[in-house]
């Protein structure tokens, strides 16, 4: 019974962390560090069989990569519009 409660708590915590991260807007450097860090933590979680944490870190890397791509495309569009005028 305790294992089920702890498992549910781990998955809920993963969802909370991902939601909080997805709502932030930071610099490209911040996103890059989070992507690299999540791969490092994910490797450690995979080694120890910590699958809830592994999923969190994998999704953290995906969200970070998406945010980085969006930020870079917005910055690229801003640079193009300023050179056209």
C-alpha cells in the first residue's frame, strides 16, 4: 500500500514539475542547461531503474528543446524583420 501511494506521489510530482517548467520563459542558455541536465539525470535514473524520474527528465528535455526552438525562431524572425525595413 505504501508503495502505491509513493508511486502516485512521484508521478504527480513529475506532472507538477513539467507544468511549472512549461510556463516559464527564460534565456536560451537556461533552456540548454536544462536539456543537458535532464539527459544526465535521465541516464542516472535509467541505470537505477527509476522510471517515473526517467520519464520526467525525458519530458523535461523535450519541453526545453521545444522552448529553445520557439525562442530561436522568434529571434530569427525579429532579426529578419529589422533587416527588411
